[in-house]
C-alpha cells in the first residue's frame, strides 16, 4: 500500500471529482502518485485532441463570445478574467469560463447570457448522445458556477448529431436541455465534494478492490498498478460472467479462475473453467476440417484498417462514421504460392475511391475471401459499394464469398490461453507462437487509426515514411496471422 507523497496540490477540480466518483482510489492516486500512470498512447492522445477540436468548433455556434485566455495552469488568473467578462453586459457568451467555490474549480465550455440576467451553461462532448456521466459532469459545473455568484437557469449538453452528413455541417451539433436531470444530481454535489475531500485527506491509498469499475465509464490509467497481482487465468476472463458477479468475487478476493465454484456458472462458463483446470485445449477437429474443406482457392486473406472522424470531412459521412484507409491482402493459391498486396492512403484526400479500385484489381473473380470477424470487412465493402457506384457490382460480388475465421474459434476451437477471448490478438500467440504483435510500433487498430490520422497531415519526409512503414507492417501482420492460423487449422 502506497503512502502519499509530500505537498501535492489537493485542489479539487471537476475532472478529479469525476475520477473519484469512478473510484476513490483513482482520485487518491491521481493526486499522490500520478507517476504510476503510463505514458499516453497515440490513440489516447488523439481522443484528447479530438475533444479539444470539437470544443473549439462548438464555439462557432455561439458567435460574439470571448475566450478566457489565461493559461490552464493559472487558475486565479482564469477566474479573474472570467469575472471581468461576466461584468461585460454586452458579451453574449464566455468560452472556457473558470470558477472556484470552496477550493473546487471548474471550467465551463460555453456560458451564455440570458436576457433576464441569468446564465445558460453548456457542456460540449464529442459523443453522439448524452450519457449519465455527462449529466454529473454538468451538475458539478452548475454547483460551482452558482457558488461563485452566478444564477444558472438552464443546463444543456451539446453533442455531435448522428444525422449530420458531410459536406453540410450546419447541423453538426445537437443541444439537449438536461436541466432537470442535472438539477437532481446537483442536489448531491455538496455531499460528493465533502466525500472527495475526505478521500484526499487520507494518509494512505484507499482500499478499493479492482472490478468492472476499472474500465467504466472510463478506462482507468492505474490498472497496471492495481491489477499487477491478477493471475493470468482470472475471473475477468470467464466468458460473459456478469459484472455483478465479477465485482462480488473480486471484493471477496477471489481472482483466480480456479477458485470459482462451477455451481455458480452457466454451462459455457463452467466449461471454460474446467478447461483451464485441465490446462488443455478443446478442439472439434472434425468440424474444423469440414469448415476448412469448404474453402475455394485462391484464398484471399483480407484485413482493413479504418478511421472515424468526430467532425466528418468526407462526402456522405456523419460523425464517427468509419471509412477504410488501408488494407492488407495475402493471396494463397492451390499450389501453395503466397503473394502479398496492400493499399495505404497517404494524404488527406478521400481514400475510398482509390482503395476500392486497388481492391477490385487485387481480388480475382473466384476464390474465398477470409477475414477475422468477417462482418466488419463485409460492412466496409458494402459501404464502399455505396460510395464508389462504378465499382459497386464488383464490390458486392465479393460479399457472399467471405469465410469468417473467427467462427472456428467461437464454435470449434477453445484454448485456456486464449484467456476467454477469441480475438486474433489472443489466438495468434497461442497457436502460432513465432508470430506476435508485441514490440510493434503500431500494435492495434486504434493505434493504427491514430497514427494514420496524424501522418496524412505531414509533408513528405522521413517522419512520414517511417510512420507509413509502421502501418504497412502492422496490417501485413494481421493477414499473415490469418495465413498462419489457416495453416495450423489445415494441419489438424
Ligand atoms: S484500476 Fe480500478 S481499483 Fe485501481 S484506481 Fe483504477 S478504478 Fe480504482
């Protein structure tokens, strides 16, 4: 158990309170041991950057306002600047208005003056709907803003509108009045702040068991610290075990799969636990052979990488709509010859027409297309057919030719070391130990998306070439992994 470091800032902010509501230990660690947080990944950095951009674009919907410009670390300066702007009756809106009440500070995305002298508080989110945590977030801001002497009569959440389609961004945002919901939560905010203060004043790390709250509503940055003693085969790897059961077991200190009584589990979960106890895979060899025998050569192992923009920038797309920017394709012919093709879009233009054309050139008229979780690849090709009508027939003709490798592992092949997941990231190192994503500069789809989104804005040069090569290597491994998995299955 950690003791607290000396003299950190124990000031409460909205973000710290939100952390404390997720987990009291998280709040305490953020104040006293922030060094336990890992460095942000490219995809986490992208999430923060997107939030900032959406907030900035949202301000355009409230013209004539002023931004509080004091730097984020100068809290007293921000509060003073806000107070001066509040006094300017001609100013309709204040962006990033800062307030402090009882050593708790908040920044309000947009504060709009209402004719009767009261204020409309608007919180901006880059999601497509209102979530419970957004209401709590706004309620804390409301409490602190009123504590600073302003009368707030309306509270809204401004989020992205899922009906919006590029290039018409006039309806990019939806503003939902959440006053009623926020008012209910607001009544509890003083009590919440008192509780947070008590946690912050504790000399040692609060004793909070791990559980499903470690990832909900947000991924906690301290999992590598708190989860360090969780065994490889843990209760969190038992398929579809309800959150309530996991939390109850974790609270009792029951973390290992072996420690769970199978009486409390359904048939599938009990079978998983028994398999872990025996330490041996369960394979329906006949079913695997029958499935593999149906494949028609040449085999096309296909994987797409996709991106999604909060603020759409490509024709016909809405907020967070996915579009492909890269694929890798390994082709295995009946004689055993393997060839590799790929496509990676390198700039900010629309990748879909060129990618669709390359795909149609690379995929011949006969043979099975193999993907891992094929519904995704099918969905991407179906959407491409809508976007690139001149290739629609060719693209749609690919759809019935798909075979889903994932189904084999869902239905016919289980292994204790898949750790309760059939994802290719879990399956590959077990059945093809010579191939691994470990140590790759880009090691998962979220990272690939973040790296691509930042790389396409770069001018040609070494940095851009290096990032593009990392993307090519990553995507190629995804399809090579399928080739090798297929080889193992064919040898059963
Ligand atoms: S990992 Fe879980 S237990 Fe640890 S601080 Fe985060 S939420 Fe709390």
